[in-house]
């Protein structure tokens, strides 16, 4: 199994849940090339692991992620900064975005603290995010003369109205967790005291769901961004037939008829 040097990995619920905890307190969990590569590999590896049914990204300490690390290479006057920035986006950020987007497993972010710049968008691009009450979000790209990357320009206008997407991108306004939930940026907020407990309760529910059906739901949602209604209805019929061939569908029907709680196996 791959050994990760940039974050801590925890396994819960008999291996069905895998959590990557960013743990670089000296940089507030800033993103660098090594971390981005390992995080992509983490998502891709456990997407293929038959025992894993949910993948999670979180942070330790007071930060979820403070965004891209402005290291010496980016600040070196002898480096072609424009070319280097584009290379980082193409070679490191975009593959991670695709890994999360195309994973057949739920990919969820638990935002334990500040999420700024690419860190704020990293939370956004997961299937959904929950945050602690003291967490906050800020795009921040405009503060250093950049645009929202990491899929930010794709998702922001789709999850909120046009004016708010522009407003947040232009100003870098800091959003509290409650404000982010109100805008649809994240799915839920838990108090700081209950964040770990409530998050794990929620995740336990996810890992016990019919994983293949969740993956097909994710796939159908992804297609809906470019499909017409007719195309989407046709797609639903195909994916529904695929879901009906799973063991979990049979278990769901049997449990319903037997008036008991289903025991899904993700198969």
C-alpha cells in the first residue's frame, strides 16, 4: 500500500471509511506539489479498493487548508512565474479535481477550520462538505491577482446565483460556516464541540448505504450539467437498470418485504 508523507490516513468502520487528514500545522495545511500528488493518489487508490465505501478529506489543527503554498520557486525572480503557475494547475490541481469528480465513491470534505484560496475550493469540489461552526471560507485568489482555480470557476456559478459567485470571487469575502451553508457552499454545520461526533455519525450512515447506487447518482448528476432533459431521462433509465442489477437492490427489496433494516454491502 502507498505510504503517504504529506497527511495522516485513518481507517474506520471495518475499513469502509478512509480519511486523509492534512497535518502540516506550520503552513496551516498549505498545498504543495507533493501533497497534491499524494491526495490525488489517495482518492484514486481507494476509489478502486473494493472494501472502501467512502473517501474523506479533512484537516488537523486550526486549518482545513490555507491554499497554495507560496514557496521559493514561485517567488524566485529567475523563474517564469506565468509558466510555473500554469504547470502547477495543469499537472497537480487538475488531476486532483478529476480524481474527486470521477470517483465512483462518495468523496466528502470535513472542514475543521479555515479554508482559504484553493483550500476553500477543495472543500467545494467534494460531493458535499460539512464544517465546524468556527470554520470559515474565503476564495482569496483576487487578493494576489489570480482567478479561482481547482474547478472554482466551474462550480461557483452553478451552486449559487451569478451575482454572488462574482461577488465572492472579486472580493475574497470571508464567509462563516453558517453563511456558507446558507449560500449552498457547504451542506451542513456542526458545533465545534460536536463536530467530530456528528461527522462520524453522518459518515457511518454513508458507508452503510448502497455504494454502487450512490456512485451512479454521482455520475448522473455530473452528466446533468451538459445534458438536455430528454437525454437525462434516457440516462436515468440506463443507470436505474444498472442499479437494479446490484446485490444491494435485491437486499433493499428483501428488507422492505421483511420489514427490517437493509444491510447493504456496496455490491
